[in-house]
């Protein structure tokens, strides 16, 4: 007589021997009710069919799962263990199916957004704040950087879309663009800056002080330098170059530097109900602005439903902004 094969307890082997999800649901019902007939009725089958299914389950698992008693059945230690694990597994599967449905409907999943600083505060931050209430299962990753870095991230597929500008590293044939508008610029200083004590301030007055600006070649810096030149002013003679808003704010708080930043950033910094920092906006250069920025996507994008939903919401906000906020806000 040939020796019997050793029992293989692996999930693949048990599935091959006939392990099925309805068997696990039945075992859970038996654990809860304590009777095969009651468990069978609970899941909508006959008692003989349930008894056969339990026998098949014992054959598949290689273990005795229950014992009969005058009042019904009692699970063995192995039966209790399998029922407990099966309950967890089925709950996890149910959750997975729910999450898959949310993904299919665009109500859940991950959206990776790139943005330059100003639109990030003006458009992206309010969008995320509102969508977290309506769609709490949507997760966001936000990359804040310059447009060239964001474009590289877009084509490396590290972000789904970005709000910024197309530079030399982007071919217009490879992207779709929704123009949003110009980005107004404001000059900010600490609230007790010497310029804040003057009744009237001119651009020439600001050039006496050190400035903190983007590195040479940055779009905001180019826009500010072009504005100064067009209005007959020399460029600042002493400039610290940095793209870090945190370092800029640190310099402003400790020194008499002047810093050009996006107007939306400046408004948040000086708002009493915002960050409440000791920063003020100088009453100069009201028409200073960076060239128009846009919502930029890869032309070959195959967006997930959740990215499509967020883009639709963002397009709505852009349209609303275009109707209500076409001109720079007044200086404070």
C-alpha cells in the first residue's frame, strides 16, 4: 500500500481541495447561532446542504471544526480559530470591495497635485479643505515647487497635474493647459520696518534696503526685475537669493529686508484671521505681476476617476475665480 501524502496546510492547497467563501460564512453563522439548521436558514440554504458544506470544509482544512451536542453544535478550538480568522478576512474583503467601488466612482483614492506657491494657497488649499469634508476618503499629496521642477515631476508621473507655467522643458504638444490668470506680486516687510513709519512709500525708497528674492532666473524674480527696469529703477544692489518662503520669513522677522512674494501669500500672512504674523504689505507696485499661470496636465493622461473628479472641481473653481477675481486686490 502506497504511503499517504502528508497534509498540505497552505491556502493554495486548501483552495484546491475545495475551500470556498460560502463555507467560511457558514462556519461563522454556526459559531454565532450554535445550530446547523439555524445557521443554514441564516445564510439561505437547507440543513442537508449545510451539513455537506461543513464536511467539505473539514476535508479542505484537515481538521475537526465542530462537535454535535443535544442542543446543537459547539465549535472545536480549531473551529473557533478558523471562524475568528474567517470573520476578519471576510470583513477585510467587504471593506476592500467598498473601497474599490469608491475608487470606481472617484470618491476615494490618491490625488497628487503640484503647484507653485501662490495658486497653492489661493486654489489648492481651499479645494482640499472643502473636499475633505465631502469626500473624506480622497487622499492628497501636494508638491510645492517652481514650474520647471513641477513639469519634470509631471512627466516622471510623480504628480497627476500641476498649477504653474510651461517653460523650456515642456513642449506645448505634450500638455493641455487651462489658463487661470496673472499672479499679482506684493512687497512685504516686518510690521515695524522703518518704511512702515513713512506716510508715503515709493519703489525707490525700498531699494535702499536689502531684498530677498528667488534665485536668478526664477519667474517671480524676472517679473520683479522687469517691472523695476520698466519703471526706471535700478535693481536692488544687495540681494539674498532663496526659493524658501520659510527662510524669507525668517529674514523679514529679524532684519529690514524687503521681499516680493505672490499677493495671495502676502494676504494670508497679514490677515488677522490667518497666520497673524507681524508682516505688512508695502503700498507700492500694485500692478506688479508674474506672467499668467495655468492648470497643466499631460496630454496622454489616463486619469483615474478620483483625479478626474478633483480636476472637475478645480475647473469649477477656476471658472468662478475668473468671474469674481480678475483684478489684483487692493494693498493693505
